[in-house]
């Protein structure tokens, strides 16, 4: 196959306006050659434009331009649905619930088109609306754990690796068979901090660069490069580059931007 442009983003979290702006500034909407938009997980939760985000992704999918990598928030959404279907709507909708604080409950409201009171009083109707939505029936099944080109691996948190010991003394080892790991192992890897694993533990893929999201890039700039702070006025949410890694999560809820990089490489 010929070299193709990949417009790569991560963690748009329901902020469609910011995603659209990032793609526009990168030149995606002016593209005349075959190309892909690679989304490194976490389409929704936190922003209020989940449906616009989903509609856009479905259009890209129909045009053959989408690579959709599953993130931990996709897993959280499925878990939240199971919790509600099992009678746990009171716990989910509580202000103390992690599903509430992570934005998953609000995303389900957006997808179902129901207001909070109606969903609380008739949670099974909300579950049904989500289960029959294009997001659940078309987009989620289209998602993958990783995407690979000749020189790059694209994923959400990081690749699966061996984890030994207990906190705070965890040790990580490279897993040469990471590509064939089962779903539950990939779900765990979606929570990894790729910058920490690559730069502090040396877990990288030989002869490849891993492009990831999940963890705010200001972590790498502040705690690995010693530039600025994680969340202060001098926080840097631009892409983080180091040997074997490019991290992209701009912490959009705080920075109000989505990072988009353009990678030209050969599909495999």
C-alpha cells in the first residue's frame, strides 16, 4: 500500500467543536487524497456534544476514513449500562458515583435524549435507547484495541505489559505477545500512563513509536521534562514526544483544545 496521511487525535471527550477545529487547522477537511482519522479513544464523557461527536464518527466510518480505538471511557460506558440494567441507577446517578463524576451518566442522557429525572424514574427506557442507538450498535463494535502501520502503533493508554508487585512498588516488563492479548488485558492497559511506562520503565515497542492518549500530556512535560506544572497557568498540554512515544491527550475539559498530529506512513 502507498503511504497515507493519518490525522491522529485522542480523548476528545464529547467536545466536538474543539475536535472539528483541530482537524480543520491540521488540513483534514481540505484533504483530496485517501486518508484516515485515527481516534485514540474516549469519544465522550465530560463534554456536552456527544451526539455531534458520534454523528461525525459515523460519517467518517461510512466514508472509510475512521480508525476508532477503544478507550477506558468506552469501557466505563458499557459498565455503567450494566449497572443501571441491574437496578443500580440510584448509585450511578448519585453525586458520589464515579460514573457521575467521570461524565458517563451525562453521556447516557445525551445519547438517549432523556432528561435526568425521566431517566432516573425509568432507567430501563434509557438503557433501551442507548442499546439501540447507532453509537452502541454501529460505532462501539467498530472499535479496536490498537491500529498498526509500518512505523507506528496507535492505542489508548499503552500496550499490554506484565505487571509485577504491589503499589507503590509496581514493576513492568515488556510483553512480546501484546498484540494477541485477550480483551480483559487490553481493558487494563487502557488505564496505563504511557509516558510513565515508556520514559520511566522503558516499555516501548522495538522499531515502532506508540501514539497514545488517556493521560494528560502536561504530566510528561512537567514531571518528565521538568517544564512547567501539570495544571497551573504554565501547564503545557501540547503533544509529548520522547523515544518510542507520542502522547496526545490535551485534557480538553481544562485546556479547551484537542491535539491533532498528521502522520504519513504505510498501512500494513
